[in-house]
C-alpha cells in the first residue's frame, strides 16, 4: 500500500460495468516527505474526500477481494483514511 | 488507473491468437493536470466506444487482461472508462 492525498475526483459515465456506481478519486502518491511522486486514479470504498491523506492499495487481487469480485479490471482502491503518520519518531503533518 | 488521451487507432491484421476483434488505440498518458506524461502506448479499448481526442482512463499490467469481454487476452494496457470531468482541488 502507499500513502497519498486525494487531489480530486474523476467523473465518468461510460466505463466498464464493474466501475458502475463507484466514486473515483484522483490521488497524489506521496513520498516520505509528503511530496507527490506521481498519481493514481483509485476506487473509493471509505468515503474519503478531497484533501484527505489516504492509504492506497495498488494490487489487483486484493482490490477484487475488497469489492467481492472474482474477476475484473481494477487495481487501485482507497482503503483507509490516515489519521497520523510517524516518520523517524516524529509526527509528520498531514497538511 | 491513469489518465490518457486517445491519439488514434492501430490496425493489425496479423496478430497472435486471442487479439481478434479487439480495438487498439494509441494513447498518450497524461499527468493529473492533463499534460502529456510518458511515452505513447497502445491500449485495448475495454469500453468499445473510445475515439480519437477523447480523455480516458486506463489500467496497466495483468488487470488490463480483465477489462475485455473475453478474459485473459494478451494485452498490457486497457481503457476502462471515458472521462467526463476531472475535478481538482485548487492548489
């Protein structure tokens, strides 16, 4: 899993059927200092909002397990909202 | 999943078994603000409706093979949706 921050949402009407009804979040993936090192579009299952620091799962079979699917083209899922991050014994501000 | 812009299509008559009937599109990966980011790639069209100029999102690696009606076709990128809008928080 990776730590990231929700930067926005992606709206899509035409998509593969298994994405129907799911919120898509555009998340910056962050490095240890909290700087963005890329982004990913992930399915939201925890009701995260823009600005939240989140835990992003980026692996297909775990993602399918969360959504109760045997098959399907999904990989990235926001699986948690981060309350606190401690790096080298120091609490890292989540901004 | 990543954002991309469809630049065009790719037609290949001679191809490995399993790729028959699949639309292939040339896609330019984009960063979150819509700027080109990385090399163009060829993606299978999982929604069967994407066309040139469109903003799409796609999956890579093994999951791409799950995006098409027939499972486990040999593809490494697949378009799974067409983007209507990206709402980014102002920074």
